[in-house]
C-alpha cells in the first residue's frame, strides 16, 4: 500500500448487525459479501467466528466464494487473562476461520 492509497474496510456483517431488529441470515451475509466485493471493498469483516453457529458457518461457506477483490476478515479479541494463546478458544476460532487477515481488539477494564 502506498501513502496515497485509500483502503476500504467494511464492518456491515458484524457491526451492522448490532442494530435493533437486524439479523442477517447466512445467505444474507454471503450475498452482502458478494456485493461488497463487487463494488471494490478491500476488507470485509465477516464477524466473530466463535459467537454462534451461523458465524462459524459463514466462515466455512465464504471460503467457497470466488471473490474478485475483497478479503474476508475474522474479528475477535485478545486472549483471556491467565490462559496461553494456544489454549484460548477466541484466538483458536480466529485461526480456524482461515482468513488471510484477522482484526483483534484489545479490551481493557479495571
């Protein structure tokens, strides 16, 4: 990426589902992924693979899609305290999603 390049990262499939009454089906998520890819979105955040069965199925299903441009991204958080990364279910789910890119957020609290 050069300094003048704009990269688009879309969070519709995760953050967009947090609205009241919004609940995408698996097919909805795949169709939205195809549309985002068709308009040139660079990174398509697919959600958190461990959150529920539909999210896990999305990552399995999207591997079969032939996207022209966009890269699907798995979203998750850092490991839980007191547990090594190799034993952390959250991190293992991100690896199992087998996406080229992963977004990891670091949560903090007192």
